[in-house]
C-alpha cells in the first residue's frame, strides 16, 4: 500500500529528528545570537543582561519555530520546514534607538517598537499575501537567486572574518586607543584642565586586521567543505542527509585540536535560567519608532514571501495565498512575542532554506525538533555557550554549500522561464540582479540619502524584489490569477 503522507508531513524516527534538528540549529545559531549581542552592546547593558538577551532570543526562536512549522489554529503557521530567527533588517533602527537612548530606557523603546510592529504585521499579512500574483517564475527565480547570492557574503565572512570597512577589514590603531584611555583618565582627575572626552567619541578603524583571512581558519573551513562534499558523494541514506552536521562536527574537533576553540564560556555560564516577559525593561510605545519598525517588517515579509516560495519549490508543495497569509502572520506573531519577552523581530531564516535543499529532507517535524532544541538552549545557558563557542570558520565551509544551494534553486526556476520568445524576461532578470547587488558591492551607497529610508534600501533582497516586480509589471503586466506563481515549483521540476 502506497503511503499518501506528503514528505513535508512525514514524521521521522526520534533519533533522526534530533540529529537533523540539531543540524538546523547549528546552521542558524551564529545568526541568532549576533543580533542580541549587537543590540545589547549598543545599549551598554551589563554583561548579565546581554547574556539574558541571548537566552531569551533562543527561547523565542524555538517557540516561534514551533508555531510556524507545526501550525497553531487556522491563523498561524505555514507548516513547512522553517526555522525562525531574528531578522538583521531590524538591527539598524534598533542600534539608532540605542545610540540616542542607551540603557534600559532605550531597551524599553526598542521593545515597544517591536511589539507595535508585531501587531501591525499581523494585521497587514493578508494584504501582503495578495501580492502572490505579482510573483511569476521570472520574479520568484530572480529573488531566490539574489537571496542565495546575498547569503554568500555571510558565509564568506564566516571564513575570513567580518570586515569593518566597506572594502578592507581594519581595526583601530592600538597606540591611538592607548592615548585615548590615558586622556580619559587625566580628564577625570581632580584639578585637570583637560576637557572630558565627548560622549560617543570613538577611534576610527585605520590598521589592517592581522587576523583577517587567517590561513589556519580558512584551512578549517576548507576541511569542513571537503568533508561535506565527500560525505554527500559517498555516504548513503541518513548519513548523507546529515553531511552538513558531520562536517561541522569534524570542523569543531579540528578547532579544539588547533586551540581555536575553548570552553571558558561554558564554564562561566549558568546551568538554568528562567525566561520571563519584560525581564529587562517594560515597553515604551513611540508612534514614530513603531512606524519605522513596521516598515522594516514589510521588508521582512516580502523577503519571507520569496523564501516560502523557495521552500514550496524544494518540497514540491503548492503555496497558496492562504498559506502565505498564515506564514506572514506568524512573522508578525513572532515579533509580538519577541517584544513581550524583551527580544526582537522574527522572520524565516534563509540559511536553513539552503539546508533543506542540501539534505533533501523535507519534513517540517525536523524543524519542530530544532525548535525544541532552541527552547532547551534558551533555558540552559551552558548548552547555548557550548554551541556559541564553535568558531565561525567552521560554519563558513558549510555556508558555501547551503547558500549556494539557495541560489541554485533560483537558477533552476529561471531555467523554465521563456527567454526565447519573450526577450523582456532577460532584461527583468539582468537589471533586478544588478540592483540587488548594490548593497553587497557598495554598502555605503546610501550615505547621502535620508536616514529615514535607509532601512528600506539596505537589503539587496528587497531592492531586487521591488525591481523584479516593477519591471515584470512594466514589460509583462500582472497575471490574471495566481497559477503562474503557485505552479513555479512544478514547472521547475517538469524537465
């Protein structure tokens, strides 16, 4: 008797679910903890509160992942293999708030704007989902390709280090930092004629970072990449499906042997922490900040639309307007929950979309297992510290595989677009990808533009999405129904 269970709904054995879920967690962990680290430090919160931000973030990541992958009532959850994490699109406005109002007061403003944006996102989700007919294969394939290409920057920076400047990585001159520290001490001494250092003064990066592109780190990334390729080529069944996890574990062992990984953070971390609402600050609702964060969420929801369509293609499940509404509404619900638990806006993590393509495992219950693991990591800081100790160079080798698979999904969809009889389609793809590359190639292109629009133009994915939709409307017009977008997956697999 042939099983009628769709691969997305297949429940795997507990051991496989745990291993595959852990693989998803390892892939997203670095991105998940980066935002609370950045925002916590921008707010000048004490170390224990920054640590609590990370724990609360992991807890909410897991909770919202369960809602998105399992579904909650008829209103929430797209029921696809989706992992939820903090969106980097929200970092710029939150850091701006932190710089103008630091400490717990600034945190209250951030959490208030996050809660307000979550409510707005839940309300507008149906309207965003009605845009599905504007996403035929030529648009969807372009957006998904740009998502993969944009993510490559993340993977490459994992390998070589995160640059500070727009073109070359650099650090402040140590002599300048020493002088500044001495001047600060003298200015604070009784009877000193030196004026106090201005608030917010900082030394600009000027010295090349000697640790950038360190060959030992690049070598670890190469070993991880080669290990994944060898396992995927020669292993069979379940072992092949966890090739990324095994590659990361191999990289971790090598890092420990080379002294690149230590367990100091694990020793210092607590065994258990309780995640409670409003534990750091109570929300303060500012209409302008809520509007700004809501605009960020519109960006996030448009990006999520592309990712949901990519998952629909990979899993061979049709994505209807109702499906999109539930998925986008969950982005809003996750953001609302994040604000209540003093964390940040949430979205579907694109890193994990690539993992679905690499492993071929379509079961959403794998992500349910990943969500449960995240909840455990959130309440057991020692476990979270263990994973956080993993060097990013280990994740870099895996990133090249996963993010490249996202781009290849977009290319596969585009391979079924009619370029021969419709020359305009090539123009749509060419210009949209070019516009989408602007923030990657020239990250400071917006420096003379109004700061109010920076959150809307710093995402290459959003710029490519807007450009592709607009050019498709200009050249091809809007489709009369949603069939072209819904059937993009079937078209991609038909040849």
